[in-house]
């Protein structure tokens, strides 16, 4: 379990991020409010992370299912972007997203997800992923994404 200590000046919990993760500037204004998300990318390894904060939880102190769905909806296409040169510079809007909620993700835990490209056709991408909360599997996701237009300047998020 993740433990933090209050900072003396603000009496708030500083979000600790594991080594190698960097802030992710993606998802537009929606993720700007609901994040922050963090990306780890080294070679073929791509991971998405999030420290579960008070604004992410339900009344039971666990990450809200809608926030878990949002995390999965970012995880799968971002994983494909970083692993597939064929569709890595294209917008991948969600057609279908399936999530199995396996266990709670409590307040303060480190959420980490990995995803993989299963198949890409001329118009669609099929992907799946696993999300853990402090190392415990908490969600499994699969999705279908449309291969959309190239990102401006050919740069993916």
C-alpha cells in the first residue's frame, strides 16, 4: 500500500510517481482536469500511470468506475500509438470499450496499465490491456478503435 506524509506548508499529500514515468500531455482539456496521467516508455515497454486522488474516488474511497473507464480509454490507444508505426500518428477514436472490474483501486494507490495491439486492419484497431492498483489486477479492458486522421504535424500524444 502507498503511504504519504503531509507537507508542512499545505497539509496536502504530494503525489509520488515511480521512477521513469513522465507527465503525459494528452487527452485535451478533459484529461487536464481529470488527470494527471504519466507515461513510461522505454523500448517496447509502454505503461500508463495515475496516482488515485480524492477527486477520482467514489463514496467508498475507491476509484470511481467512470474514472477507471477513462483510464482504460486512454491506455489502449496510447499503447498502440507507441507500439505501432503504422497507426502511431493517427487519431484512434473509440468504437467499443469493454471493461472487467476485477478489484478496487483505493485512494492513494498507484494505478498502472499496459496495453497491446491485437490486430490492425485498414480501418480498425483491436487492443487489450491490464490495469493494476499497487500491483494487484483491478481492471481488464479490450477495445475497438477507428483509424482516424493523422495528428497535426504527424505527432502523436
